């Protein structure tokens, strides 16, 4: 009886050992295989204000020698503002924003088991950097010279025609007055001649 119990106990011990071993074997390679666990900005985010940096968080500590991070913006323009920095399981990259549009962060690193890990996150900037304003020292092209609006002295209206008109009117008046005097003198002379003829 005691021997049968011992054999059953040993059988269960073997079964439990096999189950435990099979559960642990897949875990060792999985632990050695690194992967992305999160990011800031998150994948698919839409941002009105550009972040100063981009942060990637991994399952295991990435190695500086085998980790590459690139950031590109619209028209495939590079938007990385400097080399990445490492702090434990976090990798931070300075961000240099450009035009509004889609930005892609691509990462590539090697796991402890030698397997390369690569992927990307995407986010969208709804507003881009403002365009540079023109230099304050540059003269405005739309300003017209000050002398261009001044009238030339020869264009000023002359009072001479008005004066001449006044003189012409005055001369015509004198002619009418002289004509009236002549007519009155003729009439007076005719009356005198008639009176003298009547007396004779």
C-alpha cells in the first residue's frame, strides 16, 4: 500500500515538472525579444502644438550601439533635432517640426537574442511652423516716391485767362458806350438842324 502511494506521488511530481518546464521554455525567448510598449506622442495622435521631443518606451533596455531612430515629416523631410538619448527602457529624440502634415518615427534595434526589432509610429501636426517674415531693413516695394504725387508748377491753373476775359468784357463795354454817345450826338445834331431850318 505504501509503495503504491509513493509511485503515484512520483508520477504526479514528474507530470508537474514536465508542465512547469513546458511553461517556462517559451518564456525565455520571449523575454529576450524586445518590443515597443508605448510612445509620446502616441501612434495616430493629432497635435495642434508640436512636442519638443519624441519618446519611445520598450519592453527591455535598448542598446545605444544597435538602436536607430529617425523622424521624417511631409515630403520626406528630416525632422530629427539631434541624437537620441537613452534612460533605462526609454529612448528620447529631439523633434524639429516643419510643415503641417504626417510625421513618421521609425525605430530599429537588436534584441538580446540577436533578433532585429523594427517598427514605426505616426502622428499628425495640424499646424506647421510660421514662415519667416521679410527683413525689416528691406525697403517696401509698394511705397511710391514722395515727389511722384506732386503736381508740376506748369500744371497749376493760371489766372491770366480770367483776367483776359475780364479785359475783353471791359473793352466791349467801352465800345458800346462810345457807340451810344455817337448815336446821341447824331440825334442832337439832327434836331438842331431842323430847328434852324424851321426859323428860316
